[in-house]
């Protein structure tokens, strides 16, 4: 981390140049994350992963300074410099978020020079540079005792205003064991020709890595003599890095990133944004590119009279049932709003529908008395019926609209069930034309559904005019359902369920998706 030593100025803010890393948002430094979380203005690039903007306060100003359509830039370098100066002079904390590392072909020094000239305080936070990330994520060690002890970073796109190149190709060609070339796809024929003309063997292995460390990563391998044809045939376009050297041979042994079971698969998650993180993280860990299209927006109910009355006489109930994480969260939120805490539930038996709900309950210091073997409403009812619930009073906090199997089975067994709505599921606002386009072009591999509500709201979201259009949108997509009730809802709309785990948990659904594609790969191979 580099900091200038000039004294802070009371009338101005401060500018932080932060390296965003190569693309994977998990590779940003802790310092970079902290600065994003406290920024007032963020000026970000084309190569900075948009997910990093999720750390930024909602009231911060976001300014895109990357490429527009057609390869044009939203701002010139001079315009970016002016932006940083102007916002700092307004006394604001400005984060300049740059792909890779600000000082490795990132023009960070040019921006700092402008800040120094204006007397503005600054700090530079390094990032994982694209060269090391591209090599590592392609399974190529850029140094190796058995191959080379030297490496050179070179730009394939020098300042076009310069009269002469600063790169001594005659020395570079044989002077470094590994050569990593940034921004060199468009000039690749000239680069390979110069290296060969100055003594590098045409048989030298070469790798080209596009969008390194992201789910869109693509890697191709050739030699100095063949790599131009390989890149053209594979239609590799910028952003990409070129790695030249014998170490490329190790890719066949060390390659790991592109061999993950869900690599290259685009999977839609339809849970609420608050609950999607676990599913998203597990899918990404297996290599998937996850698209978050929340189909549920949780809102409080308008009328709490039923749950308030039940809480007032909570001692008269024998059982309290929770069938979702949201039910737990919103029940306790109301309990606390009425001036109570978990101690009010002493003496009442508590049952939950599954492990995730049990974990949520433990956050309030309560361990459930009953967890069914089958994680469904029907499974919970069957487990309760084995405890002889006839004559029992049972409180069921839940969504305003929900499946009626559980309360009906308990009522048929002689229990008195109080259904107390504590939240409601509503479709999230906003159009989703992008989702329809992705479905029509066949660029989505899997849709995941974790409840009947996600199914119903998703179909409302895509707004198919009729059954024929619905099938045109979804027939090429693999559909995964977390359990039998969700699967039944899917089938009610005339759709097929391709993946359903034996146990109805997020982890088991992810493993079922992995198993599905491993089986498909074996059959194809």
C-alpha cells in the first residue's frame, strides 16, 4: 500500500486508487473492500466486477468510466482525472476502482500525478494483477524451478502517440523465460512475429486466457507458430492475456479452475436476495456463473391482530411450528416489537420444517424440539401426528398465502391450529426483459426453485402469453426443484422437473445439480 506524505487538507477529500483484481470479486483486498464500504463516490472501470459495487453504500455516487458500446470510452483519461479532482475538492471520499493493479498497465500513475498537481491527498491499494491471475486460473505457474526463474510483463498496446516503442523485442525474446503480454490480442500476429524473428523458437508453448478468474474464462493453447490461428478459430476477443514460455506445458497437469463440475454453466437463482447468498456461494464454488433474479420480495403483513392475540395467550399453546426462515424472522420481529423476548416461549414445544429453519431458530437461543426426517410440510405433519396432537393448540406463523397441507392434516387429527400470517410474498418490482432475452437465446442452463412461490412468481415475471410461448422459453432449460411440493407446482404448469434431491436442502440441491452434469458428461464421453 502506497501513501503520499503530504498533510491532509481540511477543504478537500481524498482519492483512493483501489485495485479491483482480475475479475473474481473474492480477490479484492480487505483494504479495498473496507474503502468501498465507506466511499462517497466510486469511479469504476470496465474490468472491475460489478458485484464489488454491492459493498458500496446506497447513497454513494457511482460513475462508470469504462467502455461504452462500440468500444468507445465513457470518459477520456483527462476526463477521469478531472472527475477525481472535482469530487475530491468537494470534500468527498472518492474510490477509483481499477481492474487488476492500478500500477501495472493501469494508468494509475497518470491519475496520481494529476492529484499531486492539484494538491489532493491520495492512497494507492494494490490489486491482484491480471498476469498472475490469468496464469494461476489457467493452471500455469509463471515461474517454476524446472522451467524458468524469470518472468517479464509486457504491454501489447503501447501509447499510440509515441513515435518509437519502448520494448526491446530483440532482448525480450530470449531474455525472459516467461513473457506475459497484456492487451495483446489485436496485435498478436505482430508480437509472435517479433519474438520468432528475434530468436524465440516457433515451437515455444503459448496460452491465451480471456476473462481470467471469472465464470466466462476461456483458455486456448498453441505455439508461437500456431497461436494466431488457434485464437481466430476459438474467436477469442479482449480482454485476454498471452502467456509465452515452457511453463505453459504444465497446464495439462495443474489446470483446476476450468475443470470444476459446473464451470461454464449459467444458473438462475430465484430466491429472495436476502436468502440467495448461500445457494449462490455453493453454486459458484462448483464453477457456475450465477444470475440472481429474485422472484420473491418479502413484506410485512398489514394486519398483525391474529399473531398479536396468539402471543398474548402463548401459554395456552402446546406447539409452535415454523415452516420457513422467513416465518422465524418475522415472528420474532413481532414478538420483540410487543416488548417480549425468547423467554416468553418457555414451556412450549417448537417444531421446524428443516435444518435451515432450525439454524435460524438457534439465532434466538432456541433449539427445536422436533425436526422431521422429511423436510416438507407433510413430513412435519406426519412427525407431529406421531406425538398425539389431538386436542392440542398449535400456533403456525407463516406467509399470508401458503400450502394448506400441514394445517389440514393437523386439523383432521383433532388439533386446533391457529394460522397467524406474519409476512407476505410478493413479486419484486421492475421489468425483467433481460431474463426473457436470455431464455430465448438459450444462454441459461439451469433454473433453480426453492419454493412454490418462486415458481409462481417466476412465471409471472417472464410473462409468457400462452403455453406455447412458455415452452419456447423454458424447454431448453434444465429445471431443479428443492423438494416434492415445489416440483408439483412446476408440473402443474406443464413443465418437467429434471433435478430434485433426495433431501430437501440447499446443499443437497447443489450436489444434485453437480451429479446431473457429471452423469451427462460421462454419457457424452
